C-alpha cells in the first residue's frame, strides 16, 4: 500500500456522496527539485464517510494527515471541462486521471 503523511493547507472543500473532499496545498521540501510554478504541490484529499461524521473541514485550515495514495480514471465530457466548446463536441469525453489521498488519520494544527 502507498502510505502518505503530510502537513497541508486546505484551499477548497466540497462533498461527494457521503465523502468530504478538499483541495490542499503542501510546501515542497527543500531537497526536492524546485518547480517553476512556485513552492507548493497540490492534491485532493478525501475523508470517506466524512459527511455522516459531520467533519469540520474548511479553507485556511492547516492539517496533519495520514492516508493512502490512490488514483482513478474518469471520462468527462469536454463541455464540463472547457468553455466555448462547439455544440457537436460538448458530449465528447476525454479521460482524466485523478490522484487523491484517502485520509485515515488527521489532526487540526490550528
């Protein structure tokens, strides 16, 4: 299994079925090659069953998380991804690969 531990900052939060998901950023460590886009890496984290647990996850929050790195492929219509797509191409699907961390333990760092 792919185990992950990270300190992250929450940028955006939404629900999907019974899960709570969040887009987060984490500062790239100094020993890693620099990125031209800036010092952060971004990923989505998922709290399985988080809605039922009424988890309080909000933008600006700093969290320590541990979990499992997962990926999935999903076919999404062009019209859902791009603006100004010709009508005849709006339903044409393209495959996206999504990587996310399924959170198994977490702590609010305040």
